[in-house]
């Protein structure tokens, strides 16, 4: 957990979480990078996780949509 906290504090990672009834049920984590081919910032999807009891509820798709929206919002690859 300390590793993740350091990445967030130092703005070296972005994490989106999904909640179900107030309980954290999953997350997607992105790391910044740079695409020299397109000369644009890029985001690398490092992890996508949904708890077993939250699967087949669309949480993974929701997390991916949030990640894609963030990439578009930041004008990245």
C-alpha cells in the first residue's frame, strides 16, 4: 500500500475506483508515459481488478470507460 501511496502523492500514477454500496469493488491503474512516434503523452494501463463478487456487474467496463475518458481528457495516446 505504501508503494501505491507514493505513486499517487508524487503524481506518478492515476487510479480510478468503482464502488458498490459504499464498498470499493475494483480499480484500474494508469502510469504516464510518452509516445515518441506520436509525440504525445501516453497512459499505460498497469492494472485492472474487480473483486470476485463484483464481476459480471459491468464494473470492469465502467473502469475502462473512465480510463479512456481520462486519456481523451488529457489529450494523450
